[in-house]
C-alpha cells in the first residue's frame, strides 16, 4: 500500500495543474479580454502620466 500513498500527491498535483490550465485557457478572449485590456491600458496610462510629471 506504500505505492498508493506515494502516487496520490503527484496525481493530485497533476489534476490541479490541469484544472488551472483549463481555467486560464477558458478565461482568454471573449468579454473577459475587453475588460483585461481596459485594465492594462489604464495602468499603462497611469504609469506614463506619473513618469511625465517627474
């Protein structure tokens, strides 16, 4: 039974990693892409404005 306890952690981590990748892939594009792009554009604009004020 030691082999079962040795295999459980890698299998659990692999399942978690696969779920993470699937979630990341599903969140790309669509309506989420427009929101993410808007947030990035706002952060870049704020950084550029702060840099110009110096």
